[in-house]
């Protein structure tokens, strides 16, 4: 999932010509946290995922699904349910 988050966040930010500062302002997350997620060094928790998805318009599945050309693309894709209030999400594996 870290690879998926890294890819989705970086791709979204670059394709929309946003800086880390822009995304930080939109999400309420620090630039350093966003940078660490983009570099694959930090796993975004539930609250960060909700903030990123709300700011970008990406669904949790889009944000957490491995990109097609990634080394993990043959693996099961996560399916995630996260309520808007940040309640416990349900994770399941699917193909």
C-alpha cells in the first residue's frame, strides 16, 4: 500500500501542478509528512488518508490501490471503507 500511496499522491500532485505547500494547505498535513508519503517512507494513517482523499477527490480505493505497472500489481488490491468521520475502516483483499 505504501507504493500505491506514493504513486497516487505524486501523480495527482504533479498532474495538477501543485506544490507540497499547496497540498499541505488543502489537507492540513505538514509538507514533511506529505513528502515522506510521496517518497514511500511514511504510511498515511486513517486521518491522513481521509484528508488527502477529501482534498484531491481521489477515493480511498484509488489512493490505496497499487498502480498497474508496479511490482505489486499482480497482488490482491485492497478495498477500503472509511467513514467521513474517521471511524474504523474495513480492509479486505480482492483480485
